[in-house]
C-alpha cells in the first residue's frame, strides 16, 4: 500500500487496515516458521505497511494537537 493511498483514507479506515495488516503479519510469520513461504519479502512488505499506517496515525495526532 502506497503512502498516497493511506493519506486519502479516514482515521477509522486506517485503524481497520492496521489491524488487518497485523493479523496478516502474524499469520505470515507463523507460516514461515513452520515451513518457508514462497515469497518471504511479503513479511517485509507487511511490516512496512504497518509502519506507514502507524506513521500516518501519529502525524494526524500531532496535527490535531497543534490546532
């Protein structure tokens, strides 16, 4: 998911997507532990998406406190 897409989402959509991504990451890591998955870069992509979502949430918190 690109940053541009994330900035266009509402806060509730971002939080919903964040919970989905966290669940996906847990599932990917568990599957990778049991047997190697085909594309281990999916784990990295999922972690980065989670970081992007958290960053956008934090940016909005900071912007809200300054106003």
